[in-house]
């Protein structure tokens, strides 16, 4: 009987095994990174002016007319 099979057959609760925590680590890091990215985006670039010649009316940004 291997070590991992022996650990599972001991009847420990799931949180005392290392594999569930290892599998949850990736998604948890992704969620934390997403939250940090959203906070930084709103803090640093939320009120930035439009410099491409477009205009902003509320939440709608309109592009300038194409030059021919």
C-alpha cells in the first residue's frame, strides 16, 4: 500500500490532507490577482482624460469622425 493510499484510508477529514489545498491554491491566487488588478485600475486610471480626440458623455465614449 502506498503512502497516499494509506493517508486516505486513515479516515482524516478532507482539510487535513494536503492535496485539496494544493488544488485550491491556483484559483485562489487568480482571484486575489483579479481583485488587485481591479482596485489598481480604478485607483490609477478611473478619471483619466480621453486624448484621442473622442468625447465622453456619461459612460458613452464616441470616436471622432474619420478623416478622408
